[in-house]
C-alpha cells in the first residue's frame, strides 16, 4: 500500500470517539486529555508513514490498536510527578528525594488544617483578623533565645529578604571563603545581588581576619554577613573570625551582623558521634543580630527559611513588601509548629522526629534490619546476597565530611546488568532508589524504616522474578 492510501486509511477522530474503549478512557482521564494524546498519536503515525523507508503495519492503524497506545501513554503520564519512593541509598537528607521526613504529629496536623478551615489568620479571642506567625514566633523565641522570629519559604529566600530589608543599596561585607553555592547552582553572591545589596568581599579563600572586615567598613556599609560553610570545609592553613569578634566590632560601628547558618540545628549532636556544629542558640548568645537557617534539614521539619534575631530587625523584615511574596502557607506552618513543639523535650524530639532518630540511631538496629531484609529475598540461581558494612551520609548540605557506619544488603545479579536491575526498581509504582557499588546493587538500611522492609523485599523479589 502506498503512502497516500495509508494516510487515507487512518480512522477519523469520530471513529475513535464512537468506540466503547474510548468511552472508558474518557471517563477515567477526561475528554480533553484523551483528545490531546489521541491527536498527538495520530500525528506520529502520519509522520511514520511520510518518513522515507518506514513501513507501517495495517494493524497499527486499527482503532483498537491506536486506543491501546493512547491508554498506555495516559497511564504513563499519570505516573509522572511527585510520588512516594523507597530511599535505599543511605542519604538521610537527600535533597532530590525531599529531604527531611515529617514527624507523625506534624503529618496529622497538616491533614487537619489542609482538610478544613483553620485559624491561619484569625484571632479567636477578638473574633477579628490575626497574624499567621504569632505562634511560630513564640516557639522560636522560646527555643532559640531570640527576641523575635519569622518564617519564609526557604533559606535562600530568608537570606534575600533579610538583605533586602536591612542592606538594600548598601555594601554587605563577606569573607571570600564563605561565598558558597547552596545547590542547584544558586550562589550566595547571586542571592545578594538579587536582594539589591552590594557584595564587598574580604580576605582570601582560606583566611580572613577581623582587620579585613574593619578595613572594608565605610559609610556605604549596611551589614556584615557570616555564612556557615555547612556543605563543605576548608581545612589546613586557615583562619576565620568568630561570631563574637564580628559582633563586637560591628556594633562599635552601629552595624548588624547577619549569619546564614544554612542547615541549622537546635542542639549539639556531638555526643552521638557527629562533629560539633554551631547551633542556633549559640549564634543568638554570641550576639548575632539576624540568623537564618533551613527548616527541612537538621531541624527535621518542612521546607522553610527561618529568621530569628533582634526584634528591631525582624520588625523591619516583616514590613518589607517581599515578606508577603515569600510567606509560607497553612500546611507549612502547621508542620513546622508541631515539629518545634517536640523540641521542648529533647528525648521526645530524638524519638519522634525522623531525621534526629536516624542521625542518632544505634548501628546494631540497622544491622538487624539488613538481616531481616536478606531473609525475605527469594534468590534465583545466579544471584548472590550478602550483608556488608556501608557508609551512610547526612546529606542536604550538612556534615559534608561525615559518614555513618551503616549496613546494607548487596545484591550480585550475576550475568544480569546491575544497571538494568536498579533501573527496573526505579520504574515500579513505588520506585526503589538504590545505588551501585563495585558492580553490585546496594540497599542501605540506614534510610529504610522497619515498616518498609516488607514492601522493599516485595519489590526486589518482583524484579528478580521478572528478569530471571
């Protein structure tokens, strides 16, 4: 059959709409989506016919065959977007996988306020409009020792808002070694530029002294900025200026000190085997005027940028026009409030906030989960399993030089491509994210809770059965 006859044999849109199968597809996915994919499918068929040297089977032009293809594409499209995954990669705060896991009480509160009306901006005492940040402000004041606080949608936004409010069109002095990239190619100098502040860098990459800051101070100076290098370290021949030194010098010139603490943490984790990290409370105690940090990293809450500090500056920030553009919604506030409430009892926080629980968990518990997972795997001929020691990471730009001793299940797939095996796991309805090491598929149990063991075992068994 020549090309013209093939083109003429393509069924009309009404032929497809008249089919019983089309009716079912439309009921599930809507007429608009059905027609969009159908027209695209027919256009592809026309292109195939018109392409030199391409032959197309007559069967492919039948209404039922075209509808089968349309259905598959709609099903595939439906599976795209944000979905739950099983993180067997061993990175606790995996930025690409959504960072911190919310505590159960935070999840319940989100469901409660999202599914109904709430007191987001309503004062029950007066019966009139309230302020959405009142409760979060009190919680952060109690927990950090700051005079005031406010929250925006992430830490980059927090830094930009602070600089816009306090130092727009003024110079902000920062050490060269602290001009970090915070992920996704967003860099502190670019955030500063977007805020309207003027970057004034001092010192060298590895050394900065108080004199460097003081020599840069002029009538054009708006603030001194300190950025905690939470996602990398400069080691060896180095020198930095402490928060206390910066504060004392800056206040002599009536200038504020701003600190971007990055991942942020409310208490010292060093007794759990992690290196010491500056806490939010220490920054406030040192006299830092405005301090910003993330809510969805070491704090263990939802994505947010938390700003704490002196009331005179927080009030300025709250009045800035950008504040409304960057404010958080009811679900974020609900989750953050419930997370912060747990910090009044540290032992409770360690147990109920998943990020803290994973960071402080005993290694023997991870080993036990690895053994349980191994016992649930049905091993085909040619596949070998073993429990190995592994190194889990914090991730999320926190503790860049630290790893945890962990345990993992290593799967040697023999003649089967490990890449293919791991790829197939990612294509499941609930994808499994594993890593490849020395040619084996590695399932690190540090990031697998007990309640996910059966589902993970089922997923591994399913793919092994399909490919062997």
